[in-house]
């Protein structure tokens, strides 16, 4: 009989690489285009939050992504990603919560994917296939 539990660590690695690499693209874009922080700052200020919190996007989309990809304190990295997405949902996407695309999908599919994948990593951990396994 095939022992499926042997593949748990491979599944965790796939989830870590999937969410980490995909959100890292967003973070690298923001690093290379520093003007993208201006819109985040404006949203923060209009919500009566300090503008310096805009730099938190680097924590969620670069630092957290690298932590998750490498499997170094991956639970904390997943928390950074999930926290980043909560801010994004609250600041930039509130009006889209009940919106659908013209093909019938949820407008916030990508944001939900990153939020829930980050939370999955928080609860699953890195698995053994990591630089520093949980």
C-alpha cells in the first residue's frame, strides 16, 4: 500500500514555491518601480494611517516571499504575506468584495489566493524540504 503521508513534505514545498514565487513578482515590481508606493501611501493617509506603513509591502511581498520559498521561518513568512493581503484588501479592494469579472469569476480571486495560501503556510509549516524546517 502506498504511504501517502510520505508526500506531505513535497506538497508543502509545492505550496511554498507557488505562493512565494508568484507574490515575489509583485514585490520585485514594487522594488524596481518605487513610484508604486505613492498610491499605497495615499490610500494609507486617506484611511488615517501613517504613510510609512507603505514600506510594509516589501515585508509581505519580498521578505515574506523569500522566507517562504527558502523555508526559513516559513510560518512567519506566511504571516507576512497574509498580513500584506489583509492591508491590500482593506485599502485597495474593499469595493470589489461582492464583484464578479465579466467571465463570472470573483474579482478578488488573486488576493484571496495569496491571503489563503499565506495562511495555509502559517498552519502547515515548511515541511522537511526546507533550509530551516519547522
